[in-house]
C-alpha cells in the first residue's frame, strides 16, 4: 500500500486559520497587533520570493509588517544599525534578517545583534541554548514545521528511532533536539557517516535535510517508516525535488512529505506563530 502523503499545505492552512482568530482576539482584548520586521539585503531571486510570501501572509493575518530592502553592497555596520532600529521599535515584535547574506557581511554578527526576545527565527545563541536545555524559546521555523507535521499526523515519537540526515544549524541540529525532547532515540548523520544506508534503515522516523536531490533512495528506508523531506533542490528544467527519491520511497514508507507541498509551506506558518508569541509575551512583564 503506498504511503499516506502528509499535506503541508493543508496543515499550514489550518494553522493560519487558528492564528487569524487569535490575532483578532489579541487586538480586541489588548489593542495589540503583532508586528514583524524583515531585512532583505540584495536581490537574490529565491530570497526575494520568500520575503514576498512572508509579507503577504503577514498582511493576510492582520499583522503589522515592515520590510526593509537594501542593496547588496550595504555594509555590515548599516545592517547592524537597521537591526538596532527594529530592536527599539515597539511595533515590531519579531525580526527576521533573510539569509544568506552577501559574503562581506558576517551572518553571526547580525544574528547576535538581534534582541533574543524578537528573534522569531530562533537563531540567536540564547534561543539555541534554551532549545538545548528544554526551556521555552523561539524554535527555528523549519524544524518547528517538521515537528508540527509529525504531531498533526499522529506520529508517536516516544522510544522510536529517529534518524536525521544533515547537521546544519538551520535544520539538522535543532530538529534533533526537538525529537530528543519528544523521547525519540536520535541519530544525526552527515557527509562523513560511514554507512548512511544502514543508519537510515534503522529509522522509524527519517528526517532528510542535506540539500542533495533524491539522495535517500527506497532501499535506505525501513518498511513502514515515516519520512520527512526538508530538501528543496532545483534540478534541470527548473523542477523542485526533495532529498528523498519520492517515487521509490512512497512504496516503502507509511507516511511521507512531498516536495513541494510538504515541509516548505509550514515554515511561514511557524514564523507567524513565533511572531504572535513574541507579541503576546510583551503583555506579561
Ligand atoms: N533563508 C532560508 N531559510 C531561512 C530562514 O528560515 N530564516 C531566514 N532568516 N533566512 C532563511
């Protein structure tokens, strides 16, 4: 029997519906409108398209949103100044600096400058540290999206073998911590892992986040496993494919996310959720 297809678009639509209601309540009860400040340096087409979707979603949900677009040659000092302005602005509850930044700007310097209370990306060391400690924090959006999909699909994680392929700060490391917090036994694989196929075959839940088109093939998947594909790879002809060979995997897994339409749509929903939480947390002082 082919796997259940986990529909990220549908899950994201219900998250948006829930959030839109909560935003109206926050406005009515407390006169507070969640606000998001976005900084985009340069004109990378993928980044421009992400930022546009973020603006559109924020507007549709009734958020205040301010996007600052600056040219690619903008200095690190100027970007730091812009972050400082958003840190001070009471209308802005969440700050997002779109990555990647041009090579002359140190990404970590920028991330470190964001007020952790406004760090809705969850990239600041304070939030990363809290995530590792199991404290309340902003969880990075893509890993949060992965966990939300697992939760809403009813996947039990306690005692299960979870294998994460990829060890990035953006996805691999944080999603491993979140799976661990749900009592999974977590293995993190990467480019130097000796026998990747054997490691993957032990997975009850397999999360692929490497950025290599179709590198996880059907023979690497345990029959009945849940497969979450975080990869977004553009191949010849402009088509988007994941890190998992979907056509093969769908006949082995019990549930699988497609690319596009799986994890991707969840990310913006999680960003909006984090921004809502950032606004709400300003009420408890
Ligand atoms: N570029 C790709 N993904 C992300 C993300 O989640 N946050 C930011 N700030 N930039 C990105």
